[in-house]
C-alpha cells in the first residue's frame, strides 16, 4: 500500500479515527481531514508527512470543498480512495424540525459526500489504477426511529445515489459502496444513549443480538472495501448492524 493515498473525511473521532488508525497500521498513506485537526495530531504524533497529511476542513462549508480537493491532489498526485465518515445527527420531533435544520444536516451528511465524489472522480484527481469510495449510511434510513426523520432522509439520499453513480464511475475504474450501520459506540451516538434511562438503554441493547458495534468493527470493513480485495464489488449498500435487522421481535 506504500504511496497509495486514502482521503479520510471526518478523521478526528469515532469511525473515522479508527479507520485512519487501521489504514496507517496496514501500510496505507492517509490524508486526514476534519474540522478539529488537533485531535488527529494528538493521536498520531510520530507519523511523518510521507504517511499522514492533515488538512483542516469543515464539511458544512461545501463551498470550500473544491479548493480543498485541489490542495489534496497537489499533495498526493491523486487519491486511491476515500471514505466519508463526517456526520451530523439531531434527534427532534418532525413538528419541530425547520427547513434550516434540514439544510444543515443534508449539507454535512449528503451534499459534502456527493461533492467530494464528484471532485475526486475527475481525471487526475484519482490514481491511474482506479479508486474506491466508501460512504457511511445508517439503519435510520430503513426503520422508524423516532426523532430521526431528517437524519434518516439524509442517509437514504446517500443510498439512492449509490447505484447510478457507481454505474457511471465504473467506466473510470472507480468503485463506490456504502455501509448502512446500526448503533455504533461513537461520541455522537453515546451523546444520545447517555440520555436514556436504564429501561430504554436495555431495550436498545436487546435489539442487537451481537451487541452494539464498536468503531473498529466498521473500520475493518471500510478498509476491505478500499482495498483491491474488493475489486469486484461496487454499487452496493452493506448492512452492518450486529444482527439488529434480523432479530426476533
């Protein structure tokens, strides 16, 4: 994997940080991008710039993505892949959800991902041997989670994007896949879980036959999809949910 660069979008915590750590351990080079770059610097103090380049970026500012993409291409000569782990989640009744909030959620969860794929699928922006892009969706796009209408809609849009975009990108030797995740113990999800009472938390955990997920569980599959081991896989949304969707009622 030496000399092959992966863009880690949203690398400062949770799944993004775990995947960045695994990529570096397996020999990839990583462009780690996030709003809070200090967290990345503190996590990898001894990794040189030949293996890790850190680029600050607020994914809510979609107008900045083109300049950022150009900078990354200049730094790397083109990426071999990207995973998009940045995300925004608000739990709120539909009757209290305003258009402004919907726009904020879609900018981070959906529009920024679309734009990065568009930019890095241009000639010269990705490796001549092809590339692999991985997006993170959620089971909230598939089930009726109360208060998650806007979040679920933003992730459902990602999944609807995958088949047609993957068919178009295949001619450029670019693979595109997504992961629909159940509840993973990240900072974002734990903010929600910690507000539950004991009964609510027990009900949540009982809905996952294999237990709630950890970031490393997801990182392993992301790295697989980024690698040449998954060279015959594109246009798919894979469910990683600890058995949640097949549990007995």
